[in-house]
């Protein structure tokens, strides 16, 4: 972190799902502004996110897929979601290639799952930050990403280290 | 001004409850009602706005759900917050967050929506603690990891 001016910024893709998660993600992006060149993947039902971005970068919209806490996941629902999952996967692959992202950062959101899988397929780093709304439990997406996908898994409460023993706690940017 | 916000989705129970007690307050009430079906009759409202910042900054009290984005955005502005857990969230994680922050005395947690009016009155007598974020070195952790 010493050569702030000479070190080139690292291209990183930020996933912006629903409102609250967007607030958390953008607080983190603002703190990283000296070090990363962000690009954004935004869920189409989160159009207000675009207005909240302070560190500009290219934006790709995707159809939301795989909600965690706001929908009950049933088998029929899951099958219906496969189409949107696959299209989100393809759009994410294109985005990550086009903007040469080194990593994806997602804050605790189910819809980012397709983008996380895309990042893995392209051997990009997956940084998953569990939402600060979680203190004593795992989110559905966090649980799967923690087990199988995350290269760096961050929690925002010390209490969460009991829930995710291998995670990193590094405070909260808000 | 009392500002009521539901965030991305809706919270008709809250918007309706405020409507039922709105006439009892001699203070302006403004609601952000999201995609809710309940239309308030007794206070001004809108569905979404590109930014809620000016509403937050002008409010004396903000009432909303237990989502982290909403709560921490409000607390970092030094504003007074009354939180209720959203019935849309299927597990109880909003309760965990509301419980934690209420125990620290940063917010007022309204467990029963019927008690909302009482909680608003309660703020005349009790004082909440000003929120301070914990030390944060998340940027360093992420940058070090990216450069590995």
C-alpha cells in the first residue's frame, strides 16, 4: 500500500443486488478507491443503485436470480430460476472478460451467485463479504460460497467468527 | 419531521400502522412506501427516490425495517432510529441485528407494531447513544489479498 501513486489500480467487479446490500458494497468500494478500478454488475430490479455509485466504472445489468431471504426456495421456483441463472452466468462471464477483472466482490447477496460461479470458471478471485445484517446465522448464499467458492470470506461482526470460523474479521466501513 | 422508510421492497403493516396513528402527532410525517399496496391517507408519501439522504437529514426520527444498509446509513448520520423486523424476511436475522443495536442503545427496537406510537413518545424521555463504527481495516485486507 506504500506506492499509492505508481501502483496501477486493480480492475475489480462489484456486484450490486438489493438496496441495503448496495449501501454496504459502495461503502467498501469508497474505501478501496485508491487501489481498485471498479466495474459494476447491477440487478435489473436495483436500478437506483446506479445513482448511488460514487467511484465511477462501467455497468452491466443482469436479471436477478436466486434470492435468499426474501423468497422461499421451492423446487418449482428453483427450476424457473435456472433460465435466469444461466443468462446471468453468460452476462457475467462476458463482463468479467471484457473488463479484465481480477476479482469479484459481493456483499451477502443471493443474486450474485451466478456471477460468483462465472468468476470461478474464469479463475478470478472471489471475495465475499457477509452482510452486516447477519450476526448469529449464515445467509443461504454465504453458506454455499463459504464452503465452495470464496477465496477471501469477510465477516463484519466479531460474533460472526463463531458462525464462520475460517472467515476474516476486519471491522466495518460504516 | 418523522420519516418512515421501507427500502427496496415493501412493509405495508408499518405504512398502515403509521397511517392509523398519524393524526395523533403534530409533526409532519413522510413515508417511502416502496412497492407496497397500502396507500397512506394521513401523511405524504412517495415510492422510491434516487436518494433518501435529504429525507434522512431533515428527519427528527426515522422509522424502518431491520436491514443493515438502512440502519447503518441512518446511524452514521447521527439520526434517531426506531426499527421493526420486516415480515418479508423469512428467517430471523433482522431480529438479531435489531436486538444487538438496541442492547447497545444505538436504536429503539419496536418488537410489537402495536407499540409503535408508545415508542415514538418514549423518545421524548430517553436518550440513545451516538453510533461510532468499529475500527475498519477491511480495505487493507482486501488490497493485500488482491496483490497476493
